[in-house]
C-alpha cells in the first residue's frame, strides 16, 4: 500500500506552512482572482446542496435598514449576507458572487469534527494524482478575539475526561494551527452565529503540498495566494466540502550543470505541465460530522495484519506499555443480532466511477464483491455492495459519504491505490477511495526502462509505510508481470493478443488487483508470506489451483503462475480469497460479545501459529537492500511456492526463454524494433525480481510474530545449506562468466523509440545513447546485489547469527561469503580466460567495495568483516600477480589486471598507514 518513501508531510508537518499562510490569509479575499464559474449542478444528490449564486436570503430577525459598523469592529451579520444565498447543512454556507462564508454557530465552536483532504487535481506523476486521499484529522473551530482558528487536535495522547492526567496532557503536548481567518461578522442578534470567509480560511497549503513538490522535484515551489481560488462549495447534513485550486510557482528553474555529476542525479522538473515554473493543484476540503456514538473499538494484534489507529493512553499507570492500537475497520452490525445470517444495518457500498470503461466494469464489480465470501463466513449477507455511478449523477464522490472506485489517467507508472479515512478516536473507517489508472489495463511495456533492474521502493526504503498508509505498488508492478506473461505466452503461441483467452486473462488480472485494493480499504495490510503455503507440485495441478488458488491471501503480490515450457497451464492469477483473508476478516469483523471479546480475539489470533495456511508477514518484514529489517527470505513479493529459491531459479529460466525466443523472432517488414527492446528489458526486470530477494537468504533470519507457548522462537537463522544455495544461484545467474550471452545482431537491434528519444532530448532529459546499453543494464543489477550481500548489515547478521544458532548446528561463516564472491567474480584468474568488458565492469565494482572496506570502514562494520576483507585483498593481489604473467592475454585484460593490482596495493598501503604501521 502503499509503495515509495513518503514524499509529503502529514497535517502536523504542514503546520509551519499553514502558520505562514495564515499571516496573509486575511488578504486572500482581495488577492484571490475570481474563479472560473462552476457549472450549475443539475439534480443535486439528495441531502447535498451545492452553493451557487442565487436570490438574496433573508436572515431571521434582520431589520430592513443597514447601519455603518463602528470602525475596527466586524460588520453586522445581516450586512454581510445581504443578497447572499443561504445553503443549510452541517455548516451553513452563504454565497454572494465569488465569496463564500461559513456560518459557525455557538455550539459548533470548540466542537470536534473530521477534516479530510482529497487531491482532486494532480500532476499525473510522482504519485501526485487527482482523486487521491490526502491527510485527515480531528479539528475544531476556536474563536480568539476577532480571529477564527482551525485547530488540529492532538489525538496522540489520551486520559480519562476531566482527570488530572487529561489536564496534564493539555499542558504537556501542543495542538496545531492549520488555518486562520478573520471573523467577518458580528454575532447574529438571535442565533449568535458568526461568519468566516471561506476564501480567506481555506486558500492555504493545509496538505503541505509545497514540501511534497520539493521532495518530488527538488524545486522550492511556493503557494501563490493571488492566483489561488475557491472554486465550489457544497454542504449536506453530514459533510460540508470546498473545492479549492491552489497555484504553486517558482520564479525560475535551476540551470542544469554544465558537467553532469553521476553521483548527484539530476531530478527533472514536472513533465506533464506546459511550464514547470507554474502548476495548479486541486483539493477537496471536507468538514465531516463525527459519529455521535463512537464505534466500539477492537484491539489490534500483531499476528493479524491490519492498519491501526494508535495513541498513548495514560489511564493505567501500571500497564507496562501505554501504547494502544485499534484495528481500522468499518462499523458493521447485523440487522438481526440473533440470526446466524443477517444483512448489515449499514452495508459497505462502493460506488464505481462513471469514467471506468464499460469493458472493465464487471471485473471491478466482481473484485469488490469477492469479499462477501469472507463476510458470509461470519454471518453477514451482502455486507459489501457495488453500485455504478449514473452518467447523469452530479454528487461528489470525493464527499466523505461515498466509498468509491475511481478511474484516472497517469503519464507513467500504474498504481491502483486503496486508502481509507478513519475516525481517530476508534479506528472506524468512514470513507475509502480506490484509484485505478488506465495504464495497468493496457500494455505498458513502454514504461520499462533501461534502469528497470533495481529494488522496488517498498523493498528497499524504510519510509515505505509513511504515516498515510496510502500507497500500494501492486498494480504498478503487476502490470509489468502481466506484460511479461503475455510476452512469453504469445511467443509460445499459447495466447493470441485479441482472443477470448486474452480477454479472460485481462479480466482475471483486473479483478485480482481490485480485490487486493478493496482489502486495503477494509483495513487489511499486505501479507507477503502467504505465497509460501503451497508446493510447486500443487501449483502445477489445475484441479488444485482451481479449488485452492495459488496463495494464502489476496493481500500478497503474487506473480503470474506461468508454466515452464512444455508444462500444463493452471490458474495464471489468484482466483479468489485465500484462507488468511477469511481469518483476518473474522478477527476484525466477527460480532463478539464484549464480555468475552478479549479471550475470543486471543483464540482467533493464536490459530496463526498452528495453521501454516495462515502464514503472515508484511511490508517491514519484506525489505531488502541491506536494510536492518530486510532479513527474512520467506517474506517477499513476486515469489511463489514453499521453495522460493527454486521459484527464483524458474524466473531466471523464463527470462532466458523469452530472450531466446525474441532473438529468434523475425520482424515483419516495416515492424518497429520497439517490440524487441521492450521484451528484452522486461526480461531484465523479471531477472531483478528473481535475484534481489535471493540476497535475503545470505545472513537471513526468519522471524515470526508468535507469542510464548506456540512452540516457535521469534527468530531463527536461515540454514547454512540454504544460504549456500542462494549464493550459488546469484553466482550462476548473475556473476558467472556465461550468465549473459546474446547474439551481436540482436544487441544491435535495440534502439530506443526515436520519436520519444527526440522528445526527451528536446526537454533535456536524455543523458544516455540512443541504443540500449546491455552492459549498463546488467551492471545496474550487479551493483545492487553486491551492495546488499556485502553490506555491513548483512555482515553483522552473519556474525551475530552464530550466537543464536542451535548447539551443534552448522552455520554460515562470513569468510565463506567473501571467499565465494571473490572466487566467482574473479574466476578468470584461475581459468586463464580472457576478461570481457562486462566482466571487467563487475570486477571493478567488487574491488571498489573491498578497497572501501579496508581503507574507509564504516562505524557499523564488524571487525571480522574488515579483517577478512583485508586478507582477501592480499590473496587477490597475489592471484593478480600470477594471472597477469600468463601468456596470450589481450592488452585490455592485462591493463585491467595491472590497474586492479595497483588499486589493491594502494588500499593496503593506506590501511597500514592509518594503522600506524
């Protein structure tokens, strides 16, 4: 969910921006330009009204005559609303021309309500997408003199209401100011309500978009209030919403360096706007009524994967851990609590955006409704419903009253995202919006780049989770899986592009992605261990997969189940919910007597340790990239079967099969070479997906979330035999002399799309040659793998694993890792073979890491690692001296050996000097 480091601040992080904006908020009313008039709505949805210019309204008790206000005091209420249109709702709105006022009644002051921001106008890149939920929180209006402040409540710390501890919390921890505007009117003589100008209050950067933009593009955009505007406002009994258009600008873009520095990559400015110095972001600002009766919360359990609402509770001084975590879930109650099967009092309804193409709607509907199977198991009939937004509907799906599946366009990438909005008091999900893009439903191989082989964001970046918990890269990566599957199936002749079988393939794929994203909106987190519950033999059995599926949970990232050449096909994708999904829904949604809830929840959660079909591991367990969390090789994305290493070897074989087929392919006269390039790079992407997780076996530790009494310890080192097998797979698949062999005429047939290349050249984006560089593409992956297996974190785990291994159990030693790598990377020193250019690249990368370990060891490097690297450097120097004396070597190889030997000698000399030798 989703899937890059969080590049935008939370509401709390946006406070500084809001404070600065509030100083000039009072002038926004005059600075803001008249917005383009919003089209008049036709047939507004029941109980929701849109504010538009209309006939004047008469306020209760308003006298006919107007009087001039005393200088320095707010104008009379009746003078402000003269000729303005009144629209009643959660907050009553008044509009005259382009001005909108919010009426704040006395009982609405200091009363909490929910603020929810939705990005309704994005950039189509860098995960700044229109329709994406942004931040939310509990806020309230506070009147301070002539200012009306919008305060973000601090829900992180709690104590019993009225207690001394609650008073201490208020003096110990600050709340935050989001926005502020002048009180526009004197109190109404009868109701005592006051008016606040919405234009002044809301045209501020509450979402912290300036920081988001700077993180994404490294450009210091600033909010331009003069050209920001309030576009539309609407209100209903439960929700008052405002559409704002915020203009962000920068006086000039930084000049590109005359001499590019590869160590400092240049981040391009926004590509999807006409002029990158100026852009507009649209937001829907929702003020939503909180449930009058808070939902009964349910405590989260680390053994079952749910998003949580968390806080520190100071109620009980004796509790060892004051942190409380509630499951995020919908309020689901039976109409008939005594019936074994009952409809819900309020079912969970998903509205399908009317922009979703008709050909995909059934797959989306079926993906939504798939979850009813799990709710039926716990006694709910039709708990989940799907409705299609009518073509003539004008209700706002960005309103917090509607859970939606929205369709949007993006210029690159293909995320489907399933965020939700929850009541911070209880974890009750109030709204959810799933976004799906057109890209993941059509061929998107043009987005496979020469730099594709790399760790995916959620695997290598600890910031993946973020506080928003919104992003999920399943669809973004699954469309590449789908393209690869279609490539190889088409190449075999097993799938024609325009056949009914291809339509079925796309239907199943879209349904699987939507089911996954709906799971997120029900509160579920990823489960990346569920792909290990079945054997390869079971996955090759069509009868078994039709009945049981491929994995334990739709919340995993499963690859397409592609058979090897000559094998029978089974299910390509996960057809339905898995056993884990039923179990997880039971934990969060099963009706339980409050008197027995604690014991019953413990009983449900404890089943996870006893039933292998309920295996669970999530995002932070799946990281790779040498991160401290990336140590468990059984929790990964894009793996399949209970023997992941065997599956990764299969992925390599599938990539090589595709390469063999496209090298043999005869293009038709006039056919573009793009097909060959895209398929070639898709094969590299698949190879990266197969090899990067293998690195977690080296120094790996399996971790489980059991509690005492399960019979399993929390941490168990990966057996030495598996670590050796993983290292052999890396050597055979990536580091050996014969890992990559291609026909020269094929490598000469891989140009970039010339028109796209020229377009990028015009924009100053191109820094590489027109042809695909196979050595560069390969080296990118080799560098990433070397960085991981030679990292200090991995070395530390290998050393420390000796202390937690069972007595008498064989262990994997750090010396074995370094010796094995050096022997594979420098195998020509023993064989006497010529060293190819790609092999020389790899050897330089290995040598650079060895030299760095010897001369500039980091603070986190184990002493054993430094000592072993120095010993291996001495051995490598000796081997180089012998090898360079062998006859028959080319001048290039001799020069490479001489340069390498010199680098080692200098590193060892520098190390001795630093040691005072």
